[in-house]
C-alpha cells in the first residue's frame, strides 16, 4: 500500500520535526533558567536577566517569559509587561546589521532628519523595521551622548560621529 | 623609558576615529622601532579637536588634533614623539585657551589620567576627599556638602546636603546611594564623559555619600546607549575593590561600601528618579507619586539618595578643599561650577566647566564660536528636550538656576544646543510633543494623552485649520500638562513648545497661507 507508506514517512518526518523543535525549546528553557539562576540573587534581577537573555538569543523568545516568570515568582503577564515597556527588548530577532540613528535635537540641528530620510529611502524601510532580506534593521535612538559630533549613529554597536548616509551604508555593505 | 602617547577612549573621540588612530600610532611606532606606550585617556571635551593626540615631552604634554589615520605618517615624519612642529600642533594641552580659561573642579582629572589607573588618580590628589571624610562624623560631612551650596546637577537643582540629611536621619537597616546616570537629554554628555574619563571620582563621591547617610550599597543606573561608560565604570569598580577602596573595610577604616552598575533599556523616562527606582527593581519604568520621597522610601522601599552623576562627582573636591572653596565659585543661589555642554550646530562643541554666571551669549558666541554651518544663530535650546528655546534677544541671560527660571526656561543638565536660521520652530515644537508621546510612561493622562493631542494640534496649525483656535488650544493643553502631570516629562514638555511659540511666532503661521502669499 504505497499510500500508507508515504503517510508513514510523513508521520515519521513530523515526529522528527517535533522532537527537534521540543529539543530546541527544551534547550532554550535550560539556557534561560541558567541565566536566571546566575542573576537571581541580585537586588531587582529582572532587567539584568532580560538583557542577558537578549544577548544570548538576539531577542526575548516568547517561551523565555514563562521560564523567567516561574523563576522569579511573577506572572508571565508581569514579565511581558516589563519586557514590552523598554525600547531595547525585541520580540523578533534583528537583522544581521543594526543601524541606530540619533533623532534627538542636537543631531537634528546638524541634519539628522535628512540623514534618516536618506537611509530609509535607500533601505526601503521605516523606523524600527528590518529589510526584506533580513540583513539590516534600522532603529531610531534618542541621544547617544555624541551631541558635539552630530549627526551621530551607532552601527553594530560602534559609534560614529559627523556621519553621512554613505558612510553608514558602507559600514553595513549596502 | 617609553614615550607616552595619549589617545582618548571617550565615545565622542572614538566616534570620530580615535580607535583607528590609536592602533595606527602603535603599528607605526613598532615599525619604526620607537618605544611608545599608547594610553587611552578620557577626553578634555574639545570635540572639534578630536581625536586629539597628546605626547608627553619634557616641556609637558603637547597636543595634536584633530588627527586622522591619514596624518600618522606625517606626524612621525615631523617627529611628533618629541613634540615636533606639524600643522595639527596645538601647543601644550594646558595652554589651549578653551581649556585654560575653565575652572575645572569636578572634571579636574578628566583627560589627564588613565581612567582605570588608581595610581594616576591618587597622584592627582584623588581620594583626599574620601580620606578627609573618613575622619569626620556623618553630620559633619552633610554640613560640608550643605555649606558648599551644591544643588542637584540633574536639573531639579535641589540642595544635595538637605537630601542627604533626610536619608541620614531616616531609620532603616539598609540604605542606598543610587547614582542617576540615565543621561538621556539631547545636548548633554557630561555624565558619559566623566564616567569614561574619570570613573574613580564618581566612586569616591558615592562612598562619601554612603558615609554621610549610613548607606552601604550603591548603584549606578546608566544607559544601554553608553557601553563604553559601563565598561570603564565596571573596570574601575573592580580596581577599587581590589585596592580596598570599596568593600568591607574602606581604606582600612572598618567602614563598608560597595557598588555595582545597572543598565537601563532605552527608556528616557527612567531618568526621572522614581521611574528609575522602579526600573532597578525590575518593574516597568513608570513614575511613582510623591510622597513618599525616595529619601524615605526609595529602592526596595528603603531610604535612598538618588543623585545625578555630576552632583556626586562634585562631592570629593568639596571634601578635599572645603565647602567655602567650592562655594566661592558661582553667582546668586547657584554656587560652585557647572559643566556646560555646547552642542548641535556649533563650531567649537564640547564641555566647558566654569562657575555659574556666564551669559548664554558668551557661551554660544565666544566659547562655541557661532554655528558650524557659518549661518546666523536662530535659537538655542538649553536643558535638553524639556528645556526652552531661547532667541538671540535673550542671550544676556546668565547661566543660573533662578535667572533661567525667570525667563521661563531651565538649565537642566546644562546642555546647550545651537540651531542656525534654517531651523523650523513649529517642527521643533511638534517634535517636543512627539518625543513626549514616544517616551511617556503612560501613568498620568496629561502626559500620555496630552502629548498625542499636542502633535495633532500642531499638525492642524500647519495645515491652516482655524489657526487662532489651534494656538489657543495649544496654550491650554500646555497649561494642563504643566500643572497636571506627575513628573517633569509631561510637566516640562510645554517649555520647548511654548518658548518656540512665544519667541518665534512667525514660524507658526500656517504653511498653506505662506504659499498663497508668495
């Protein structure tokens, strides 16, 4: 009965995929729990934990919220409330490169608006979006403390001052 | 002995290429067989000269700047390692007029020392204030700080000594010193500069605050946008701990104080002290209603001093040289020095520490040298995104808490952002409302809803929909936000909006009418 064989094959594949996925979730839970265990003795450990989780996974995975909540004796909603309050914490992974452009007043005085427009036009994204090829995420930032070398940006964690759109795009190979 | 070459690690210098310059110098020196030690120091705060490279010579430290990697070969050819002549030569660092004319009390070692060398810090009178404080009672320390006239440098201007005394007298098994290093105001970078360039002075200031109030634990809450400041602070804390400056036995006195750095997560409102405390406790950074004061019920409900970085960094010099020495600087009720940060569209942007009292015009035109674009100055925003825009007509305003308040402005964290005549003040007013809407914690209605309505009103004004009515509405809305908001975010957003409206009424004419008139 070729039909059944094919179904069995698919069924096996499905089992394998599920096993693989639960292994990933399992692995993720273990890693999140380890971060919690390491930081739980701090006074007010939640922000440090969220930072570390994001460092480890590139974002705050949905499943991590429950693990953190359990460890800290909070509800999942409370942890989600905190994670979603702060601009830094991502629900989705960022692109390979992250461009943060300062949009605050000192940089505005030196043409930050035009810089932001040019980058958005070139990458075909708006603020807080990632390009279709998932290569570049563009984010606004309100002050990098580089107000005497405006306009300023941060590309993959490195600061640049008196910057042009060309220089930013060159750094991310676009 | 190797020749010391200084290249700043300061984020501002690095943003202008200091890392590449430092490695280029090291490479070239090793190729040339020169015995050179590159020291990564803090910045002196003259950002138009950054990256500024200094060389230690028999006649003192001499500077070259702004240096790019393209200049390195020529600098070696000009024998800059012995202070040779070159077109970027600036003379002795200490003689550069912008630096020489300052009164550097808080920033006295910033740029001079290796930031994480405790030996350097001690060699420049570091820890003398702490040593003096260890010989005093808590009351005497508080009295010295009160007598110095030091007021909160974060913007509120509340007398530091009075705050400390409240915590000193509060009952509690555990008290805390929290340093508010959440420097989110555009145009300000003094906190970042001192944490990157002279971290031990903050550590010393926090220990003294602990001795004065009975607090044994300190936290520096700073921004995720300041990774270098975090790294330097953490390294300095380790060094201080290893040297017995922090820990259970401060300099062998038997007294205890320890501290750590906490990183925010990109929320501007966490610069407000109660939302900062919530954030540190692992909650959403929403503002708490006062009372209770943080001094009585602060971090984890315990008595807590929350002070700005610059307030705490001004304490060691007060304890070192005495309250009167500090108090002799300044004017009126604004005593001591203030690190003014000159930024935006300005020729000579940077940090200038001086006693209170310079006029805004002196700061912008003489120190700043006018705009970078060469166009006329139109407006200057003082005190960050919640500060007022000043027109040239108000350039005679002295830099002083009360004088600025009299003119419906504030000095805030002393950031001065210069705009040339291409700025559109209606757009700036809209941005102030938009920024408030983005960063509002959402707790109180005037801020949460008012800011959104504010942007809509400005949009209508721009479109020419019943302009007179919109201006009346905008005034009304600002009034509500000013008096109805829980904290300074909603309460001070009206400052930039109303000052733009009052001083630059021509910019608020409907755009459609302008076009029709042309």
